[in-house]
């Protein structure tokens, strides 16, 4: 690891904040062996995820420890597989992970993840950067459904993430040695749908599918406990995380949502309300909801959505103003739903570097904290402080501890989502009035 102490503070200051923070990936704790040190430590994995969905170590990332005034105390880096577990430098109050995300051959983002209030040490979930340009073993295959033209001519085919299949042929991209694809067969006007799980071994470039492979029948999700007018989104995944079928609807008496329990390992329901506040130069979208697991028979536990206090609406504008003026920002959300334990901010800035599209800062912390003015030493020199977009993600798990240190430990040890409670969230997104999409 490259390690050096920072003796001077760079002149430029980046005022950032973020929604996104640590990834939802499983932390690689197998390399961590607890020691006898009584000094607080930071333990974390820093990874990059490629377009195949694979996580690889990111040893080139910088780990910057900040003092109370936001200045850098130490710049370090993870080992060759992205793992880091070291004692905190004296006086460290927050830590930033500085790296680069590649979205295409021509699009790069300077991305920074900051964790507040780490003075007593922290075990963090995996910090995850995206790298769409990194190598992964993917290929295009042909899926031939021509046999269905005779046996199921009045049915239609869909693939999760790929839309409707036309012409009885599909040409998806698959990755890995033993890829698997899921297709749904349905007849217009009928509720019955079936799914085929198609194995695509690496040695094959073409797979022929007929009607006999559509054997996994759908089970209706119980929506009686959902409030009418809210949105409901259902998705299922297999034991490798591959999507099977996603479906969504505005809840009403006629809502029909489906899972396929004979082939899906996990099925979850996202239920939320959507509000829009329009201002002179921007608008805010507010999502308040809950994510819960669906039982194999389609039943769910009772749903109680979080309420959104009116005072939340001004938080994004206040944070944006403070950061643009290079000032610290104090926030407090202690009166929110008791199931919410953390705050994650995201701020997008115009790029401070040549050949970068923008700078994105994620800040994660407790429900009451101060976002400081940070500098990053030789890891990054910020020159642009104009905030373009802001997000605030307030979330938590039912039954998780309220204290931020205990909450981080809860997330670190509960890597299997089956052992966590329902995820409760409030998401605020601010965009200019010219923008219509939420990315």
C-alpha cells in the first residue's frame, strides 16, 4: 500500500454530499482477522464492478482520512484485492474514498464516497465504484423461438430487461461460463404466464427453445394491504442474482403482480408513494416507501409506509447553497420514522478535471451530522463547486439499531438480506426544470 502523511492543505475545496454511499454488495470479510488492538480501526473493501456484474479489487483508489476541520490527515490505499483494515490516524473524524468511474470509452466521473463520524472506528460495507469499460467475459448469443410460431402463435414473449421478443428470435449478451436467461410466455387477455429458464453454456452460440420449456407458473402477489394510488414494483432473482421478471403497477382493485417461486430464490416488493414539488428553476421528486420480501405463496407482511415531513422539502436547496458557497452544512432528521437510521447525500458538480464529465460526491452518515468542507490533498484537487444535482436518501431496516456505529456493524454482519428487516426509505431528488428523467 502507498501511504504518506499530508503536511499541507490543497487550496481547492470540494463541497460534496451523496446518496448512494456504500454498496449493497456482500462485504468480503474472509480476509479480516480481528486483532488485539484497542485503537479504533477502519475495515472496508474497496471494489470496482464491471458490466458483467463482477466485483474486483480497486487498489488504485485513495483512502483519505479527514480531521475535524475537513483537512486530510493521511492518504492511504487498499491492498491488491481491495481490502483495508488499519488503525485510524489520530484525530480522524471522516474518511473519503476517491476514485474514477468509467461509463463508456468517452465518459468518466470523478467519484468520492465519504463516511462521516468514524472517530470510534467503523466496519463498512463494500465501497463500490462502477467500471463499464473493464474487461469481462461476455458474448452475444442467438435464442431461437421459431417453434413457438406454430404452437403459441397467439402468445407473446418477454425477457426481463430486454422487453418484448419479436420475430421469435432474441440476441442477448450473456456473461460467464454457465449463463442463464429467463423468458416469460403469456397470452393476451389471460392472467396465466409461465417462465422458461434457459441455460446458455459457454460452448453454445445458439439455443433452440420450444414450448415445453415454459414450466414455471406464476403466483399472484397479495396486494390487499397496499394503499390505492401508490406504486408497487415486484422483482425476482435466482440464486446468482439474475433477474427473472420485473412487473409494476399503480395499486388498484385490478392490480396484478406475479412471482415465479419455483425458479426464483428471492422475491421482493417495493411499495412507495411519489410526490412532486415544483419551484422556479427546479423540481423535487420525493419517494417514500418500503421494500419487503414476498413469501413463496405470494403473501407479504403488513405494509406501513413512512410519512414525509413538510420540512424535508427545503433540505436539498439548503445543502446545495451551502456547498456552492464552500460552507459546511448542518442537518438533522432525528424526528423521522424510527425505522430510518441513516442519511446518504449525493451531489453532482461540473467537472474539475479535463476529460471528466462531472464530479460526484456521496456522503453517508447519521441522521444528525455536519457535512464539512473537505480537502483531499494529492488525491484530488477540486476547482469547481457549482452543484448541478442533489439527492438525499434516508433509509434503514426495521429492527436495526439507531446509533450510526451500531447500524454500520449491523449492515456489515447482515450481508444476507434474508436476515434483515424491511428496508424503509425516503428519497428526495432535485433536478432542473429542463430535466425530465431521474437517473
